[in-house]
């Protein structure tokens, strides 16, 4: 054996001893552990139609403890850990405790995490609403505005009890100053009394068709004031008065000859016999034949209730 071969063998033995020692050191080294807080829990799968599963608020994020070599554990980011719950097994409203599946990056292991989370399932309800036109900009008085055809004129809104009660109408948004020569597909939105978008409900019709109807005469607009509604059946020992009507002026659309005769608009009368406290109610506008209210066909009425003798 020459010196070159001897040197090669010695180096090979030395390298083998080094690798053995390194592996032994890793084997004997205690595992490093770390807690990843606030890992989002996501729902996967789809329950039957008409059900709305939601995680209990305190279970929407969980703490996950991981273990492994220090360099790998320390490099794990929150978005590198996923927590999933399968909800396709839910078939009725109620409370379920469902297992959580944790996915981790390679090289680390799960040390501790919640085995299950609480899912609360409530039934959805559906309610039909007429679709109305809301103008992006108010047409100036005297400007030409056509009549719009909406297909379908009624859509179904789905949501939870209590939330769907906030929906007062469904609207599509149109610019009255933009000529409409062809049909348009517009997305309907559920709105509350103040015209704000109602979250957490779903309009089951993704789009409606808007077009101009044929006109027998020129359609123009005019702003008209709203008279305070008539209050019927005053409650015993109380006096009910109108504090405010919102809006107190609306825009009417129609033929000039009809609009020119319309100085003020009435609303349907309000029955107040059950009122004992200040209240806000809705009154429908009485629109004369041949005319159309631009926007919502009703107003909000703030009522003040006072005990007699005070």
C-alpha cells in the first residue's frame, strides 16, 4: 500500500467517524418546541342547502404547538400552518364538535393542538323583495328620464333570521344621465332603511336585466315635497306627533302634464294605537297613476310619543 492509498483510507475513516458523531449528536439533542398562536381555522366542504355553519367565536383561531429541530421550528410562519374542519357531515341545525386537521411544513411535527372545535349551525331563511332602481346621481328637475323595465322584477334573498330582517329593498344602480340603448345586466344588492349594503345575506339572482320601456310621451322629473302622514287611533293617555319625515322631498318621474299638477305627495296613514314610546316607522308614498317615484317608494317617519299632562 503506497502513501496515497493510506492517506485516502485515513480520510475516509475520519469522515465516517465525523458523520457518525454528528448523527449521534442530532439524535441525542432534545427537540425544540414552539407555540404558533392564532392559527385561523377554515371550514371546508359544503353542508346541505339552507344551513349556515359558523365556528364559535373563540374557536375561529387556535394555538398550535410544534416540535422539531430548532432551525426548522423557528422558520415556521403562521401561514405555514393550516387548520381545517370538514363540515359536509352536518345535516341539521345545532351544535357540533368536529375534529381539526392540522397541516405542518416538512421537518416539524405536531406537539399539541385542540382535537376539535365547536361549529354552530343555523337555518337560513328566504324572503322575496321587489327590485328597485337607485340612481347613482340625482337627475336634475326637468331632465328627461325614461321608464325602466326590470327582469325579473322580484328576487329572493337568503340569510339568517335577524340579519335578513335588516333588508328593506333590493336595488340596482343606474346612471340616469347615461343613454341606455341596449339591455344591461346589473348586479342586485340588498339594502337597509338607510340605503346601506346589508352584509351576510345573499341575493340568489346574480344579475337582473335592465332596459328602457317604450314611452307614449316624454318622461321628465320633478322634486315634490312629502306631507306628514295622517296619524290614526291615538293611544289612550298619550299624544303621538310626527317629528321628522325622511326624505321629506322625493323625485317623481312622469309626463310633464301629470307632473305639473302634482304639488305635494301624501303617504298611507299610520295606525299609532299601540305606541307608548318614541318610534321610527315606514310609510308608503301614495303615487298618483302615471307617475313613478325615483328610488324607494316609502319614507321613514320619526314619531314622538308624550304622556298627556306632561
